[in-house]
C-alpha cells in the first residue's frame, strides 16, 4: 500500500453456491507514512543563457511530488518556484537579462499525506545576466529668470552610464510626458531647459542609458513652476524705405533673447497711439511693412515680451519719411 493514497473497502456475502450478495456501503481508509520521506539527493544545476536546468535523483519511496526553492545570496528566506508539485525529478527556471548574481536552489519531497522531507543539499549558481542600469536620482530643480535647471546624480556604478534623457510633463494631469532633450553625456550632472513658458507648471524625470544602450527605469519626479525671465529694453530698430518692387519699410532689429518674444509698434504722428503691426516674433530679426501711408512720417519701436504677458520697456523710436 502507498501511504497517503485513499483506499475504499466494501463487503459482499457469498452463499454455498458461490452467488454474491449485494455489496455493503464502502468505507475509506488512508494509510499513514511512518515519517517524513527521504530528502532528494544529488541535486545538480546547469546554467544556460535563458534557463537554469535542475535535476536530482528521485526518492525511492513513492511520493506525490517535489518542491523547488530558490534563495538569493545573502537572503534569509527561500522562495517556492513551482505552484504545482513536480512529478518528475527535474525543473527549468526561466531567467532573463535582468537576472544576475548568486543564487541557491534546493528540493523538498512531498509524500501523499503532505508530509515534507528535509530540504536537499542546496546547489549554488552564478547568473551573469545583463542587468539594466539603475535609474539616476534627480536631486534638485529650480526656476530662475525663465530657465529651469535640473541637478541630478548618476547611479552606481557611474561608469555604466553613457547618456541621459530628460522627460518633461506639462501640468499634473500629464502622466507620461515627452522626451525634451537631445542625448546628454553620461558625465553631466546638470541640465538647463530654456524652452518653457513663464507661469506654467512642469514636472521632470531622467532616464539613464547604459553602455549597452539599454535604458533605465525613469528616475524620481520633481515639480517646478517657471518664473518670468528678466526683460531687457529692446535696442532702437533700423528702418529703411524701399520703393521697389513695391513701397515698403524694412525694419531691422536685434533678435529677442531666449524665452522672449518681440513686438513691433508703429505710429504716424506723435499724438497717435502705437499700433501693434507684428507680434510673437521669436527667431527673426527683420520685418517688412508694406501697409504704409501715402506720405508723411512713420515711427517704429520694438518691445520684448515674456510668455506670461509681462513686457519690458519699449525701445527708442525710429522715424522715417514715406514718399511714394
């Protein structure tokens, strides 16, 4: 009889002629083991790129199956690997590129009445793996004069970091964000973002890229509200009248500083209000005005403005006479 298995019994009567009577109701019985099953022995492990193959000699006495346990080096607890008992004396532990370090395995036999053997002698393996680089640490974020400055730390070992990417999100509702930087050298610890709008809320994260070009998980997240940049007074523009191919004015001016926009104002008389003839100029330093009066004097001036609407002092005006 096999300990742990359920056996059913019933009784039938037999008359002198050998005829059987109806069977009785059945009764069940489970024989118990005399103790724990023997421990598995001769546990062996072979490490391959994607798996660790374990094998051992089966226990002589019948058992319900085996449990495989795994323990990282330095840990106190063992973790069970198989949810269902193994009925054959072998097991494959699937490993990935992120699995690396020293590990131990052991096997426990389980009898049919759920009694467990003592663990086998453990076997140790070293997984070389190709772990991803740990994420960097974003330690400080500041806004000054319309520029956001990030300060961060590389993760250890620092030699593994090849480059960084910066992720920026707009407002708290933006959960994913966008990559806003070119690749930043792995020896850098600071980044400036000038492409932001004063008065807006942003959050930032960093991603490290290792020498093998694998990316880390995103770093911690920090939040900032961008203040307004200093707005200098615009320089006096240069104005030139061109009669050909059509009458027009060429207004040359200094391109606005980073984070600022330029506006061009015009008026015809000293007592007239200034009219905005061009706005939101960022990357240009010239304006063509073809909507001119037939004759008379025309004045132009330049004004710098931040994204939040704050303006600096207007430039000195430049006056020219129109004669079509």
